[in-house]
C-alpha cells in the first residue's frame, strides 16, 4: 500500500508540473473506495483505492485537468 501512495504522490507532482500556474498550496492524499481528485481552494485532495492496485490512483493527466479546471472533481 505504501508504494501506491508514493506512486500517487509522484502522479500529483507530474500533474502539477504540467500545470505550473495553479494556486495549489497543499496536497492531501487519503484512502478510499475509488480514485478521485478534487480542488477546493488552495488544497488538492487526492483519493487512492489500494485494493485497485495502480488503477486505484488518479493519473497525472487527471490531476492536471482538475487543477487547471478542465474537469471538476467530485462534489461533496
């Protein structure tokens, strides 16, 4: 599971590198049932699903799209 979280952090870093002009100041990675990413203010929330393996984390493209506003993350 630790490897999946590290991989998710790497995907976040890649996604943020692809979108350098964002207001993201903090990233929170948590565990859940499905992969997800959402931007709320200056905080990027990333959810990973360990039981899904590497498919259980958002891709760097998904992260880029969320932080640039190309797509919206899930709503609470």
